[in-house]
């Protein structure tokens, strides 16, 4: 061996020491701005030419590849650079020297000489290719370059200094990532590009193959890394499968040049950069707190989808934030908005059903108006002719003739009440009376075949109405805020900059329906006096056509959520959702993450009070209820 060469003192910026087809030097300007400001280790399991690694020069790094010759070269440059340079100085840029060196099996050489051979062949062969035949022998022809710098000593020393700080491994990328990747690390993935062909990059550097199923496996690993808490950036060709596999993440398309093809028309291409942020660790500390006693005064309801059993969890989540104004976007039974009112918040309740808006008019917007029991009793007395609408339209379906007559009397008298809050209390009481007199509280069947003999069914309609008035009066209180009850489409609700928006929409599921109107058409008709609806006379139940809703299809629900999240992107977002619904949990998180810095999913075990699935074998269906929470870091309450 020739005399050892002393290390050069000149400081040179580290850069790749190999020519590399598919190298990322030309994409650094696109990739560098996407790198996280802080991270733990830098991990690159398809190291190739290492353009990004050398540009970053990280203090901690894990570099790996399944090509043992490539990994030997990096290890020797890191650990024995003077020996590598000594061998490189002996090589000449001639065709004869090239083929002589190429004919030697690298495994028969010392490690540092094998590393020098790799660098020499890479710099002097055609286009810097690394291609082997079936026997693993390098077979790229001589490149005929005038002055290839295969022994750039200053560059090699600079690279050595950076490589010394890295752990260099030979191995399969999956094994390396499972062994080395930890929360907070930055993983850069530059795998063999799609489409797979005889000219694919990976075939140039290894005897192994990388097929479509391998790309699918890689996408699953990316998801694992995200769940682990790693920052991930991945590059690939602008191929349909890439977009399919990484549809949940941000994808940027970049125009690039291909340096390998001898056909100039094929040297232009499109690469993609996939940016995968780490799954955030929970910023929320869910500690259940007792609710104000006032909440217990809200009249209990059997309303489909009521969140009365989830109030403790909802408040445990929302209490983490600093907020004053709340929008209850799909108010339903009204209990969630009422809970926020009891907590001293300014509440805007909204629902597309008049019945629900009536509930919240009586008990959320209304701060101090009561309906005296004597005035309520006067509503039971016929003082003028009625239109006999219920008596004639619904005869023999849900109530007795006497009860239908009383409902018409109450409808007529309530419509004549001047005070909007007294009118809302009276109508809410009538709705409650009608649902309590119905077995199961719904109107999807006629007669009383589900009569189980409970007390509510034995009470008269008059008694139910008066008891409901008393319950509603008891629930009325003043929280010192200007609360509002609105009836309308959630997409069109106009409200200025609410601090928090609670969303409990109709759930779409292929196993169930979300038609509130089908279950409650009679009492919804009462609330709106059947104005603006079309009764379907050919149906046994005399229901009217359901309101159009985007939540009746999977795609419609996904689009609706996206529009709502965008509409209220400036607010803290809380969504109640069920595990048997679609979009899926991952899809919901992805939708919300488009507009909020942080998205957390709080699972809550819940059992529905009655069956609402076509294939349910019992009337109690266990599901997982989720609270999707979208927020920015500044929303978190700092004073606890």
C-alpha cells in the first residue's frame, strides 16, 4: 500500500460522493423547507447518494441500505478515509484500468479498497449507474469522461466528517425503521420509484426487486411511523398508485429532470413529495367534573341521538379550552346547548327541525318567561273552532278520537299565544305529551302494539301536557347571556366568530338510517303546523317527505363535514360521532386536520337506548362514540 495521505485542513461543505440516478440534489430546494425545525434522529433507510443527508449534516443520523457494497463504501469513508483515498490515487481514468477494476469481485478486496473501487467505478462508468447482472457482477460500461473527479480529496474528507456522526447499517428498511425509529425522529424515504420496470432505479443498485406490493407495505410503514410520532417525508414518481396510497397526506408535485435516459425526450418527469406530520401526543387532559345542578332540571327525553348520557365527557373535553360563545349546530333534544348555558356560556342553538328549535327557544334562548299553570290549563279548553286537522288526518293511527280532538284544541290555542316564549313552552309541552303517550315515543308504526303498561301510557294526554309545562318552567333560568335559538340549515347559519362549535349531525351508516323525520314526523308536524311539508297520503303512518340532507350518503356526509370544518375553521371544533358511521375515524381526522393544527379523538363507550340498525338482534346496540376535537395550540386554557 502507498504512503498514508494526511487529512486536509481546508473546510469544505459536505456533498454527495457518488453520482446517483434518482438522487435528490435537484429537489433539495423543494424538500428543505418542509423539514421540521426540530427533530431527534435523522433516518434514511434508502440512502442512495445521500443528497439530503449531506445537505443537512445532522448531529444524529441512521443511514441504511440493503446494498452491502454501498454500505461498505459509506462505512469506510467514515472510518478509514485516508485508506480509501490512498487506493483512489492509484486508479487512472482509462478504459483498460476501468475494465480491470470492474472485473475484480469487491468481496475479495480489503474493505477500504472495495470502497475505493465503488467510488471509482461510479465516477467513471456510464452515467454513474450501478447495475449488476444475475451473478451480482457489475456490468456498466466505461463512461469515456475527460476528467471525472473520482478522487476529490477535500470532498471526501468533508463527507467523512459528516458520516462519522451517523450510524450506518446494511439491512432491509423495515428492520432498520423498527429498530431505530422513535417518537420525534425525522425519516426521509426515497424508495425505488414507480412504475416498476427493467429500468427502475432499484434494479440499478441491487439484485433485489421492489414491486407494487412492496410500495403498499411501505405505505403501511409510513402510517406506523406517523402513529409512532415521527416526521416523515417521502419522494416518488407522480404515479396514480402513489396518490392512492398517500391520499390522506399532503402531496406536492415537482417537475424534475431524468439524467439516465439517452433519449432527451424522456429526461423530463414529475416527482412527488409526500409530507406526513407526526401524530400529535395528546394535549388534552380529560378529567370529568361535576355538572351544575341546573342541568338535571332539563326535562328528560327519549329523543333519538340525545347526548344526555355524554354530557360529563363533553364538558370534560370542552372545559380544556378558553371560550365564551358556543354554537350547538344540530341541537336535537337541546340538552348539550342547555348544559353550556348552565356553564355560563353564550349559546346559539340551531337545528333544521322546527321541533328541536322549539325546545331550545323555550329553555335555551328563554331566560325568564314562564307559562303559569292556570294559563296552561286554559289552553285545554275549546274557545273557538279548530281546523280538525289531526282529528281527520290521523284518525285511528296514534291516539284516540278524544286525544286527537284535544291535540287540535291545543294547537289552535297555542297558535294564538302572543308571547313567543310562552308559545314555545306550550308547544314543547304538547310535543312531550304526545311522545310520552306513544309506546317507544316514535311514529314509525300505528296502534299501540308496543304498549308495555308503563305509567306514562296510563296517564291522560291532559295530565302529560300539564306535567310537561311544570317541568319546562322548572328548567327556565337566566345565565346572564343573550342566547339564541335558530331554525335552519347548518351550512347557511350566520354567526360571527363563535369560539366553539359543537357538531352532532345525523350519522350516516350503511347498517342504519338517520331519518329523524320518519320517527318524529307527527310531532315535527305539530311544531310547524304541517306548513311547508307534503304528507304522503299513500303511507300507513301519513308521514311527510323527509328534509333533504347531505348526511344521507357517505360521499354527501364527507363533503358536508369538509364544508362545515371550513366554514367554522376559526373556531374550536367538537364533533360527536359513532364508530358505526361513515366517514371513518381516519377520514374524519384527515378532514378536520385540513383546518386545525391539532386533532384528537376521544373514545367513549356508549350504548344506544333503542335499536336503530336494520340487522340488530336486540334493542341495545353497543358502539364506540367518539369526540373529534380540532383546535389550535392557543385555544388551550392555561389557567386550570
